[in-house]
């Protein structure tokens, strides 16, 4: 299984990559929204772990773009936001 990780906090990203690799997943990590969208559009990933707050383009915009392009790969959203409205969105 190949996973795309889009997370701008380098230390968190490195920790997640290590966990995925330890569990024998292939993983590519990128740190900005535009990079995340470009990688996700490649169609080679079985799952995407996507931060909501990213430089250049937020995770919600990335997800909406992928769905508009009929890319249906499963996405797990990460957020540090704790507002109920943000979580519902």
C-alpha cells in the first residue's frame, strides 16, 4: 500500500513516515498544499493523510479539487483546529 502524507510540520511528518515505514507501508511526504495536490493527482496512492492547514493551499481545497476530478482515493484529514464548526466542515 502506498500512502501520500501532506503535512507541513516537519517533525510530525517525519514521525508519521517512520511509523508508516515500520508497518511496511510505502509513503511519500510533502510539505505544501500545491505539492500535495500534484502528488495526489498522480493516481498512484492507495490513501492520503492530509493536513487541513497547509502553506499555499489548504487541505479542504485539495480534497475538493480531487473529488471534482473524480479521484476517489480514501483521505484522512488531520487538524489542530478544535472549533466544532471546523470539525464539521
